[in-house]
């Protein structure tokens, strides 16, 4: 199953597969921070941040941090409103 498969119940990325540090780094990357900026904020080296983001990508089944950030955004979007076409 693709992480982008939206036609199945409970589809979407499995963010619960991420470690606390992977989740933290991914959320900071989603805020637009570079690895160096994330590292400075967390007291880690940029290389360590890259390793955490690589682990997040593997856990989510994607190849790039941009794809991982997109999955995070997808998972956190509001649920669609129930719509009725009845008058």
C-alpha cells in the first residue's frame, strides 16, 4: 500500500512509526528550517539531523524529506466536512 493511497479506510501516513526525535526533526523541517538550523535548535549536528530525517523517510516509505513533509501535512489536514446533497 502506498502512503498516498487515499481510497482505503484509515489511509495516509503512519506517523506513529516515527521515533520522537524523527517526528521532532520532521516537524521543524516542515516549518522550513534547514538541517543546520534544526541542529542548532536541538543541540545536534546537521549530519545527525539528516540521519533522523532519513530514518523518518524510511519509516514513512518515501525517498525525500520533501515527500515526508508532504505526508506530515496530509496527516494533519482537517477531516473533510460531511456533505449532504439533500435540500
